[in-house]
C-alpha cells in the first residue's frame, strides 16, 4: 500500500479500509494544524491506486467502507472522484460507501448535479473542517477561505443529498473571543432551505497547536471555562435537526445527543460542569488528560 505519511482519520472510521488518493494537504498553511507537515501535497497516480485496490482485494475481507486518505481528497475534480469510485467498485464490489476529508473550498469546483452523481457512486459521510464561522478567526488562522463561503458551498451537499459532517474548534479564537465566535458559528447552521444540515463534531482547540504565537504573546489561549461556555452557547443557538458528537479526547466534558430532542440536556450538563468545577478544577481536568 502507498502511504506518504501516517493514516489520519476520524476515530469512528477505525473499521474502514484506507486508500490514499492524495497525500499531504493542498492548503497546508493553517496556523493551528501540524498533521501534514511531513508530506508535500500530491495526487496519487491512477496506477498506484489500482495497485492498492488489487492488494486490498487480495485480503479476502469484504469491508463495506473506504476512507480516502489525504487532508482533503474531496478537492479532486468531479471526474477524478468519479473515476476513483469506479475503480473501487471494479476491484472491491463489496464496498458500499466512500468517505474522506474535505475543505469548504473543495466544493467550488463541483455542481450540485455532479455531487448527486457522486452520491450515487457511494460518496457519503464527507467530513469538512469548518473550524469557525467567524471571519476574524478564519483570517487569523489562515484557513484559506472566507466565512461567507461556508453556507453556499456546504448547501450543495444538502441539495445533492450527501450526508456529511462538520468540525468546529471551540476556543479557536483565543481568550475573550468565545461569545462572538460561537454566535457566528451557530449562524452557519441555522435552518433555511439553503442552509447546511450536517452532523456537528465539536473539538476543543489546544492552544499549544499555535505554540509560536502563544510563546510570543500574540495568541492567548481560551480558558477551559471559556471553551465550555462557547460550546454551550453554540448549542443554544442551534435550532436545526442535527446530531452533536463531542465525545472526542480533546473535550474534557463529553456530550452526545440529537438537537432539538436532547439539546437542553447537553446544555445543562455543560453548565453543571462549569458551575461545579470552576476554572481551577477544569484546568486540573485538562492536565489529567495530558496533551491531546
């Protein structure tokens, strides 16, 4: 198998098979991300993809899902993604769905009709690292697109009927900016015919990921309390029917539930933890987890 760097995937994709179609990250300039510094961006040649598919077919294991490797394989053109799906189904006819990471700007080069065709070929559960809906935060972190692109681009996925997920990073704005950031995050996901309706996976942003800015004093980390309050207010602002899965290791207070049915339960849990432990207790909880 051809892997230019370590396998990167969401925790819940542990049982998927992995196929590299891109390596590295096409942007690779976000100030908070260090995942893909060891591999320059490249598109895998079809010959390598075919070799890997033949090897996977030789395993004799009928796995139902493939997770495409690379920071943003969904940026590939419609034609290339279509060809990859055709090859997967040719060599691995038991595969039902195909997932992978994408960026908001991965959708610029695709029409809704093209996305519908990709859905019919098995693309499902694409994960977009939106991170924030705050233009100031996106610009500072050099995310590579603007806040006003999020809704128009992701709404194409809704129109095409492709299930997808978005990641938000609480605390990404740093200390003192949590309220404005979460309000703008929530605005990206309010109900309207053209607004996105994804599953949401909030993460806590560890300030050490921007360690140079922290050490220089340019960036001041959000406190643990601010991260919890930001997540709480983010949930408060949401009214769409969506699943919240904040059970990853980066969050000291895991929550999971459906909005609107379990919205208040999740809000109450976050408030109770904040009230019970206070900033010092929350910091101790973070320290007990070690570096995530």
